[in-house]
C-alpha cells in the first residue's frame, strides 16, 4: 500500500540549485551572477512513496490512524452532552495529540527518507518490530 | 570524560567555534602561572558552555521543521538518539540537542483523562523536574530524562542525555515556570493565528479517515480556553516572536498558502541585535518587485518598524508573500542588515538546503533561518565573553 500523501501534501516549488550557482556567489558582489540565464523551476507534489520499511513502523502508523478514528468518535459523543465540560476538552486534546503523532511519523518518513526504526534495528536486529515489512 | 582547565590568553578569541567539521577540538595555549603561595588546582576541568534556547508553540513537539532548520544552521543533521527508544522525542546533532517538553508530563494520557486535565494544563507537567534537569544540563551534568511516548500515551523508561553545546527545549511550556525561564539564554514563541492554524490542521488531518472538517474545527475550538489561559501568555516573555497570519496581498484568501509573517524582536536583549531593513529604528515599507526584480503574483512586501509589544520595545520585520525564484531570495537577503551571516548568501544557502521543507518559499522559512543565525551569533558571543572573563580571572 503506497502512502498516498498527495491529499495532505502541498505543492512545493523547488528551485534546484545548480552546482555552478554556488560558486558564483562572491562576497561583496552587488550583482548575483548566474551561470545560466534563468534557474529552472519545478513544481513537485510530494506524493512520496517512502513507505515504512519495518513492521514496527507500519504497526505504529496503523495504530495511530485507528486511534484517531476512535478518539474522534469518542470526543464527538462526549461533547454531545456538554460542550464545555472538562471531559470534552480532554477528549479533543487526545485527538489532537494522536493526530500530531501521526503527522510527525509521516514527516519523519518523508523528510528523513528513512524509517525511524532504522537505528533501533541496527542495535536490536532480532526484535519483532524490526522485521522488514512486505506488502 | 577528559577533564581540563582552560586558560586562554588575551590574543586567542574563540571565533572558530562552529565550523563545518563534525567535532571541533579546541586547542588552547596556557600560560604557566608564576610560583605563588596560592595553590592551584592540579585537577583540570574541560568545561563546556551550554546555552539553553526555549521554543514555545502549540501542538506539542510538532515543530520539526523549525528544529531541523535551526540545527542545520549550527551544523550537522539532527537525528533521534541511536539505538534507544524508537519513540523518543529527542533529536541530537553534533552541537545541538533538542528536548521535547512533553517528556516532563507528570500525568500520562490515562492520568490526564482521570484527572480531567489537558496536556496544556500545568497540572499535567512536572516543572520541578524540568527545572532540575535543564539546570543540570546547563551546568554540564548528564541527566536521565523520562520519555513520554506519544503513540502509547505512557511514560517510558528514561534515556541518558549528555550536556550539549546548545540545548533547545521545545514544547508547550518552556517559559511557563519562572525558574526555567531564568535559565533560558534565548526564547522564541511561534504564534500562529487561528485562521492559519485551521488551514494547517486541515492540510495535516484531512488525509486521515477519522477526521472531517467538523472534527478539526471542534478540536481547535475545544483547545482554545486552555491554550489562551496557559500557553498564550508566554509570548510576553519571548525574546523573539514569529507571528504567522493570513496574507493581506490577496483579498479574501482563506487557503492559507500565502502567508504574512512577522518577526517581533525584543530590543535590549544581551547578545541579540535585531535584523533591520535599510535604517535601524525607522519605519520602512518595501516592495522589492519592480524594475530590477520581477516577481509573480502575489509578489512580496516587506515592512519594518519599531513598536511596543507587551510594554517592551521591539522591532518588527514583516514579510508578506512568497519567493518564487532563487534570485528573489538573494535580492532580499542583500538588502537586510544585521543578519549575523558569515558570508554573503548564507541565508539563501540555508533556505536552499531545505527547499523541500514547508515554508521554504515564505517568511516562515526565512525568519526561522534568520533566528537560527541569531542564536549561533549569540552562542559565539557568549563563549567569547566567557573565555575573556576566564582569562581575566586567571591573570588576577
């Protein structure tokens, strides 16, 4: 299952730095000289296909997604009775916490381009969580 | 751990602290003391100065982009501790360690549910422990810091944290407790307006099957009372506030893609000289797009002015719009002053390094990078200061 993050991904315009450009930045120069007339512009949708490599990470992703569903349902129920009660606030706070954790995991995979369990695996190759995930 | 007293001569000013090499070993010359009656310590201590930076914002420790930009300015990539708890919130690079203050929760998710307090409530956090450990790290002592596991919602066994050169504490309450506040050498508050928060949370959560527009809205509304009571007041203590607002360049824009970002910098903070545009202390409005620079819609607009923020004198640098091309960025950089860069184009280079991070084309990325450079500058000044102070003491 490929991680389709394009729904949540933003269109990023990435200007690729050309090797020559860096060398032409000279200290004190007024005119920024480009070795090409115009830097190329690309529009990328980060619909990443960095998938979870280890079973442990896959488990976490699924667990968090499930928890979000559960907790949203719970919070809606609790808040139906009294919107301003403490229970309602706590319930939505839990939703927020889990949503953020889910997002952090996604970001880690995307930005680091590596599974967060990578270093854990190196030290503990035997654990169940470190079995390589195969779809 | 090697232990050595450092005496530095007057001529040696430690300016090379943060080089690109992974481990900068400092070589100091020391002058042999003349024989006096005073007995000098034969025990030598290699004390390392630690500065503490506080970063406050909503949603726990989701400020990964800011953190990564910050640590990248100091050199090296920040990674979770090797081989430890995979759910650790800590990030470690060569020079910097980032601690998530959620680790100091006194109540785990179940405890909070029972006591009916949110994570925003100070009752859910152990400020005594936070203070003790930050103080210990600042004075060069390693600590066993608890881990709050965001997946399970439980407090995991502690991890060992070594004192770093730069310690960043990020979370909901870095400036809440007065004792912790006094330990901070610099503090930043990320102030996201409600409209932008809503737009960002939609981007974050809409892909999740559990969420809908209503649930996201309800979640933000429910958080407001606690947020306004406990988190928001911290911004008056911050040395720098990064305020993110919807753009004024596009009428009725509610997508939250184009942003207006304000960098509010407190005046009179030690080792911190605010960035300015053209003329310090004056009021400037600047649109760089024109004859020399062509920008696409909606363009870029800068504002700079002195102001008052919670009874403090501040300077505000504001950017509305977005960068489209490399040369727009370098053009803007060449007109800003007091950036604390080490070479022309450093801000641009740092932004390019992380061109894939969110905010790379607008004020959020720009100001986060600038704040990173300011902190590096603060660190170097502090070190240089302490070195000269020690030299004076050694002479006496």
